[in-house]
């Protein structure tokens, strides 16, 4: 049998153009074709591109709002007013207010210190009263007004206590500062607390400063008193 030279074998389909004759797709045309394919495929089926483009805005509007998250087993919805804004969060019954504020609402200015209500770093206001948020269950505060350190400044203007802490250098590492400020605001609004240094020290004794900036903190609190609204 004679040897067969495959190099002389004619193209399998004489009427079809040879592979060398097919133009290579450009990067632009490839990306355009991929984009059109992506718009045309929705929900696992194929629909005309025009219908897909028209359906895209409607699909976006039909998305479930971020606040309407389904309840996990054992959770319940708690409605809060946080720094003047209404917020709804789903929490388990054992979630403490500190963790909800930091992890669910993203307000990390309130600090986690001892987690035993002994250091005051987690101090925030509930209906105007300073509380240790690490000891308070979130489910107990449905409908309450919560103010954190992020809510003290108004319209870009620092609260008088914030200005005083800055002016008197009443911080060092800064970890306890938010809790110190929240307690200071509360005692300056409380007419039952005396104006003398001894009374202020006693009222602020629940807030620990491990850096030892107590002298400057006291000076800042007393300085802020002159710029705070008068209490009866």
C-alpha cells in the first residue's frame, strides 16, 4: 500500500472558509458580546435582551430592604432611636446593648472594656441617662432613645464636652475617652450632682482611665460646665 501524505489531503469542507481566513475577535467585540449575554440571562432562563434590560430596574426595586432581614430562630426585632434615627435590628434574647450598637449598627465609638460594668468605657445614654451598655440586654430597650459618642456633635459642631476634652488634653491613649465624655455630659445635666470638684470626682468614679489623666478630665468637665445648658 502506498504511503498516504496527509499534507496533500483536501479540506474536509471545500465550501467552508479555511481556519486561517476566519478573523480573530477583538477584545472590544468579545466584551460587548459577553455583556449582552449577561443581560439576556436572568433567573436561569433566556429572555430577549430588550426585556432583560427593562426588567433590571424593576428587579432592583423589588429587592428586600436591608432592614427587613428575616428573623433567625430565637431572634426578635428591637426598634430603637439611635442618635435621632430610627433603627430596627434582629437580636437574640441574650444580646447585650453594647454588642448590638457596635456589631449590628456599626457604631464602634462605644468601647468594650472590662465587660463587667466596672470600667465605664461602654457608657452611652438611654433616654438621657448614662448606662453601662455591657450590662444591659438589647431586648429591654425596645422603643428607647439611644445616644452614643457619635451622636454628641450636631451639624458638624462639637459638643461643649468634646471641645473641653480637646482643649484640656483630657486623654492619652483615648480608649476610655468616649465613655468619659458620655458620663460627663450626663452629670453636667443632672441637677442633683454638686458643682464642686469632689462631687464631680465621685460622679465620674465609675469611669476608669488607666493612663491616669484624671486631673485633666476633671478640668475638662468643669470647663465644659460654663458652655452647657443650665440645669435647674
